[in-house]
C-alpha cells in the first residue's frame, strides 16, 4: 500500500506530497502503538489522546470493585412507568 501510493504520487508528478504522506503514516503508526500499549500510559495521557473519553469513564465504572444489588419492590409493575421517566 505504501509503495503503491508513493508510485502513484510520482506518476501524477507530485512527489512533494510524499513528505505529507510519510507524516500521515508516522501518525497512524504512533496511534496504533499507543493503542496497543495503553496500559503503560497514564490516565491523563489516555484521556488526552482518545477520541471517546466517555468510553474510559464507562470502563472504569464497569471495572470497579463495587457490587450493585437491585432489590425489586413489591409493586414493581405498577410503579415501573413512573420510575422509567427518571431515566
């Protein structure tokens, strides 16, 4: 893919775009590497470079060691329409 793109840039007589293409490749590889090694990054770095910070908040919530217990009430079917409005 890289070789064919460089050949294409020479074919259309725009070799100066090779530098831009090379920088794109470096950026993509850096993002790929950081994604593969995200455990070694600090939380601040992860939130700085991520495209979806909400994912990391949800992940923390699900990975926490807190146990949530849901206890149904005796008239759950009757109050369900009222409680569903809250969420």
